C-alpha cells in the first residue's frame, strides 16, 4: 500500500495475535525485554496507515501516547518512538510541550496520511485536565499498570472524537497498551481475570524464566529473545528477590508484599488452567475450620495428578452453617452431585468450642457431611505435601492444576499466604508461622485435602496403618458421604 519502509517482524505468537486482533482495547502483558513497546509503536503506525480516508482521500489520525511520569515518558517511549520513525525517515519530531510527531505523506493507493502523535505524562489526578480537551482517534498507554484507573477512564472518553463522524462516519479508533504483570490486587489484574470487558483483549506473553529444580532458568518459549544479548535473563535473575523475578521476568500476577510466600514454587503459568473432571473417580474435599471456614474440592487422577476444581470461602460463619453451604454447593451442582465425595478437615476441629459442647466435626455431621480429621496438623508436614506437588511433574504435566475459578486460593498461593516480615535492621527475618489473613484458610484447606488423601505422610508407618483403617471405613460406607445423599 505505502512506500513506507519499516523492517519489522513480530517476535512471538502473542505479539502476532496482538497485531491480528480487531478488539477495540488491546493490551500486551509480558516480562522485561519481551518486545512489547516496539510492537505497540509499530501498531500505532499501522493504525495510522490504515485509517479510513475522508472524502478528500486523506487518512487523518491523532494519537496520544501516555506514560505515568514525564521523566519516564522522555527517557523511554518518546525516545523509542523517535528512533523508529527517524530510521524510516518518516515525519517530523517537535520538542514542544507536550512533545509531538507529525507526518503527511502519500500512499501508493492515491490516499494521503495526515497523522499526529502527542506524548503526554500523567503523574496524578491533577493531570486529568490535560486530557479534557483532547480529540483522539487512538491511544497508546505505555506501562499501563503505572497509570491510575481514573486517568485511563478519562483518556478512553477522548478516543473516537477524531476525525469527526460527519467527516468520516466509519473512521477507525483504537486503544492499545503494554505492561509488565501487575500485582494480583491491581485494577488491571481485575480487568484481565474478573471483569473481562466486552471488546477488550489481553495478550499474556510466555514467561522469560521458569523455576526448574529450585533454580530460575531462561524459558525456551520466551518472545523477542533473538533481539536480546546472550544470557540476558540469566543475569537479570542474579541477586533478585523471588517476588521481583516472578513479576518482572516470569510474568506472574503476584501478590506483592514484604512477606515471604509459604509456597514459593507456585506459578500461575504452570499451576492454573482449565480441565475437566473424571466421572469415574471420587472427589476429595479439604476443610479448614474457625470463624472463617473454607474448603477446596479436587480430584486425584489415576496417574497421581491432582485437579483442584472449586473453592468455598466464607466469613464469620459457624461450622454448621458452613456445612450446609458446602453440601448445597456440591449437591446443587448437576456435575458434582453424582460423585462419591470424601471429606477431610483440620484435626483441631475435634476440639469443643468454649461456648458449646459440639465440635466442628459434630456440627458438620449435623448438616449431613461426614468428615474425618486429617492425619496431622503439623505445619511442615502439610505444607510439604503441597510443595511436593508444586515441584513435581506427572507425564510431563504439573502434578497439581488449579482451576481459574479458585481466585482466593490462587491469590494466596501467589504470595498473599505468607510469613510476615520481622523488622530487624540490616537483615531479612520472618515469622515462624504464616499470617492468618483472608487467603490462609483456603490454602490450609488444600493442605488437609492432600494429607487426607495420603500425600505427605507415607513415610510414617504408624500413620500408614491409621489411614489404611480410614480407607477401609470409607470403602465400607462408615465414613464420607455417598453420592445418593445429594439426590
């Protein structure tokens, strides 16, 4: 179409999908060095070239390129954009306030491109006034997670105002963005995983590094590696905290804090995914008690692989009411109601509450759920049971896979379930026991599910004998809850 010459090839499948997408709002989320910024600059130029011409056969575009601070704007995205267009001998840069680039040039099809790109910084709420008079055909938000949601929303309201509909009724408008992985609680993460707005598309690039046998190694699936120095990612992992590596290199939506994750080997890329249950096999449920009881429901496959299907997370609730909810969750699901279900709970649930004679296990039975205590409440034993699954492969697949619907569990394993840091000058020390935060209960229910099914205790002969007796009771129908109870 054009005599414009830019040497470019998409460096990875996610980048290619980003370019091919027709979604109004497109975002690439990836690790450092993955080619996100370069690809977005090329996409801005492609949008300019393919704008719908007006009646005078002129393709008119006005695009805002935004960053959170002026220093970052000038030192990164403005510099990168300028380098690309100057190499192509395309348009003119103006060192104005704000900086801008403009170009008017003919295309081989007889149309003319008339484009303007404005570079703007948004340091805080007071910068919203900068956007109020903008009339834009497109927006590129560089490092999207650094922008406030309020500023983004205002900028979005300015897209689609140029060229005027009276001049070009079917003009093309777009919003693109790039970002490193945000924190799990960030507004961008909520857009990706929870809200999923219509006509928004998110392209999650492969991790640049993966943990193998406890050590970070470069990932062969990483994008844009051909444009990076040899050993780039290996060097970046040196002398860095795991949380930094997971977020900036492994491209994980981590829970960022000063604490130390209880399960540092968990990786959302590896351990979260869609799957189906096997109708021939029973389900296992682990339960953590207290005033914020929680449960996880999963299934162990014939090959030993665990699939975690669902979670139940509550607040300020008795074991009796929790048992009713749990039974309703399983019995009210047409898929689950036909399975044999085996329940295992925190052994501390055998202790009576101070205000009543019944134990939490008694209250579960009153609601129709017959659960057994997990073989041990030993913290090291039950966390090891999960850690083993997180670091093991079964037939080339992770030994444990968690369904994306288990949002609280994923958040906890991503780092919210943690050992709190102890403030000691010049040293990093952490508490011996994990913080009993909102995600701890569902994570510990997973511990009890695994240990109740035999993970993590097989080295103890006495425990083997005890669990064999429990298994015999389950098989004879003396424990657990058969499928027909849900009918």
